[in-house]
C-alpha cells in the first residue's frame, strides 16, 4: 500500500461500499448497483493558494464522512481500497453525528 498526499485543495476519500440489497430485500447484481457517493476522508491537502498568496482553510478533516459529486474527482485503487481524489468544491456535505433536539 502506498501513501498518497493530496495537493492544494484536494482530498482523498475512501468510497463506501455499494448497496447490494434493496430496502425490500432484493439482491442487486454488480451491474445494477449504483455508484456510491459517500465515503470517509483519508487524506487532506494543505488548502488552495489564494490570490494574496495565503492558503485558504480546508473545511474537511481526516475521518469526516462526506457526500460528494457523482461524477467529480479521479478514481484510483490502492490495494483493495477504492479511492477518489476530489477538489474540496466537489464535496457537497459532511455527515455529522449530532442528534436533533426533541421538542416537548
């Protein structure tokens, strides 16, 4: 296994496994499985260089669970892991573990 270090505002995401069974219990063949758009950030670049020469901050961190663009990034394999190298702009959301407060 190699060590990948993303440059600039890029991140490396380990893609989550595709759903193999539907909510109704139907087993999907590989050809019918939809490409997953979720994963976990495994590496983060230093940030985009701005016009004034400073680096913009990265909004994602190692271990963040993210939802990303279906057609964004570059797919790579590292051993048995499926990875995607994305620009930070191709990440649409970060999953949080916060629970909504209940109204009484």
